[in-house]
């Protein structure tokens, strides 16, 4: 870790404010990435859900044709 020598308490205060803002920005970026990933996964889950229903319906139609 880099140690700095501060000339006044104002320098320390400004540095702490800057670091706090950088931390908040990093947290917001993580939230954005989480939302992006959940949206991407959400699209695929809908596709899988539709395919599962389609498969069940198709199997039911095939079984009806075989037993008629």
C-alpha cells in the first residue's frame, strides 16, 4: 500500500471522499453486471420453458396418433 504524507486535514478529507466515491462507483458497476447477467439468463430460461412445453405437447400428439 502506498503511504502518503498529508499536509492538512483537508487533504485527508478529500482523499477519503474520493475513495468513498470510487467504492460506490464500483458497487454500482457490480449491480449493473448482476442485472445484465440475470437478464441474459432470464431470456434463456424462457426459451427452455417454451421448449419443454413444446416437447410435452409433441409427445402427447405422437402418442395419440399411435393409439388411434
